[in-house]
């Protein structure tokens, strides 16, 4: 394909500038809801159930292996990753919960499901996020999502209704049931891919930054809803050179005996230490 101009750095800067104030405001309003949002608490589960960790891992691996791919395979892999990233639910969920926290609302496990608890389509997710942000100072949160999402291109990739056209007038050709066949120029396709990647990296880097702000265990206050009508003490569990990985608290009493509620994302060897009451963990080697 024709050589393109790489706009990724400017997209990344733009999107981080859009998202950073949301993280800052959430931290100022409720550290408790911020931490739950950063950890993407979805209830009790063992390893292998965190979809966003899978997205982080595959994106990182793709970046490391990119130069090993032959030309056609590399283009196709980038297109498949584009669909993965524009669909990625946690991008929408994290920002939705941070904005809700800034409004004084509590963390919600799923903001982008319908009444039957089914994932929304991409445009529906954008519309839901827009609705959540309406009336706040973060209404521009949807701009990076709108910029990176092209529904016809996404559907063509997802349904294999595209082909790669090489040469000076190369690009991605689309033959589908949405209208006349069209061709997206190489620069257009490259920009969409880079926008989706910049959106992902912006969220990932800000997420890592705010997780990493917690250097040592500390006690914070829960929301009143979590504490059954009152704010209760929440102890943060922290891994050195990483940041917060979980929370623990007295969840209630059974026949007068307190029992602990714990939400944590830890390695097996760390769970042994956590079970012994240790909240400041060593760096994971």
C-alpha cells in the first residue's frame, strides 16, 4: 500500500487530554469508587475471567510481534484489532463509572448492557456514555469514540466483506449490503486504526498511572451504599511498583463474629500473604 502519515502520537496526546480530567475528578470525589473502577470489579472469580486483561495482553503481544508479520497478514491483523478495540466494553465501562463517580453516584458493574444483560452495539455504547456524561463537564468524552468508529468499516471487517487493494491507489475495498461497493484510502484506514489504538493506549496509560498512585496500603472510606447506609473503613491492598490490586473490609457479622469482604486481583503466592493479613506486597518478579 501507499506509504501513510502516522498520526498516532497526536491522537494519543489529544485523547489523554480528554480523559485525564475525568480520572482526576473521580479521585477527588471518591477514592473508593475510583479504585473499584480501576480494578473493574465484576464479582468473585478466579484467574482467566478478566476480559480487559486479555485485551491488554493481546495488544501488547501484537505490538511486540508486529514486525514479524508479512505485509498482508500485518494489515489484516491490524484490521481485526481495530474491531476488537472499538468493541472493547471496558473502555466504555471505566469512563462511565468515573463520570458517575464525579456525579456522586456509585460504581456499577455493567453500564453498557441492555435489560436482558446483553452487551450493546458500539453506537449504542457511545450513546449510553453520552447520556451518562450529559450535564457534566465531561460531555466531550465521546469524541474519541466517535472519531475512531466507522460502522461500515467495522462491519465489513467483522463479516469478512473486505479485501486489500495494493499498489499506488491501494486501500481497503468493501462489498457489502450497506450500499454501493466503496474503497477506503490507505490513509483513511490507517487513521481509523491509529485512532482506535490511541484510545486504548490513552485509557490503559491513565489507568496504570492512577493504579500506580497508591504506593502503600492505606485506609479509605467506602460509599454509604456499600457500607449498608454508612461509610465504613476500607483497607487497600498494594503491590510495590504496581499500585493498588484490591480492597478488604469487615463485611458484616455472623452471630457477633466479624467476617471479611475482600475484592482483589492477586497472584496465587500473594493470596497466601493476603490471607495472613499482609496488605503491602513486594514487587512481582
